[in-house]
């Protein structure tokens, strides 16, 4: 099976972006962990990042032809985007929502997600390991 792992805006800056909040792991190290986890689980992953909302929506739509599950860290779009929510509900693939930080102990505007109530599950606060946990769940439930 194939899982699309899609990352939203500013996650390309991980490693140097607010390290006190996000730590020093880079997006490349998250990708490496995802690839290692995928090899263990015997699944394929497509790993991408974009700063453009329309591109994210195109990728979600594309996933319906190629993937059995989605792992998305929507970053700031979590809290703003009805369009990304609509893309997820339009393609009937299970969504695993991942956040590096525990958004619930941050600013109030991060407490609401447009995606959580349409997600299979939400993992936040475990740094890059959240991606690994999401892949394990995706493989277990849809393998
Ligand atoms: C984030 C949390 C969001 O609130 C924030 O806008 C991000 C990253 C996280 O992974 O912790 O960019 O999704």
C-alpha cells in the first residue's frame, strides 16, 4: 500500500524555525524517519511539502488515485482552511493528522482544527515520531 505524507507551509524551515518550539529536526530527517518506518512496515510513501494551498489541494486530489491513506501535517492551514478540509472529505481516504507540537498547549487560535473531526486520528506533541506513529496506524488499519 501507499501512503501520501503531505506537509504544509513553513515546514521546509524545520531545524532553524523557532527551535525552542519545533526542535532541531529538519524536514529531511522527518522524511528519513518516514522512509525507514515505511521499509519496516513494507509500505510505500510519497513525501512532499508545499507553501501553496492550491498545490496541497491538488496533491490531496491526486492521492485518491495512488494512495490508501493520507498523513498530513497541515501546519497553519489546520486552523484556517475549509478548502483543505473539503478536499479531504471529497476523496474518501482515511486521514491521519500530525503536528510536531502539542497544539493544545499553545495559543488558543491553534486549538481548533478544521480537519480533526474528519480525521481517523490526530497525533500531536511527539515531534517527528508522530509521523512514525501515524504510519504505523495507517499500515495497521489499511494494510
Ligand atoms: C504545526 C502546528 C501549527 O499550529 C503550526 O502553524 C505549524 C506546525 C506542528 O506541526 O506543530 O506550522 O502543525
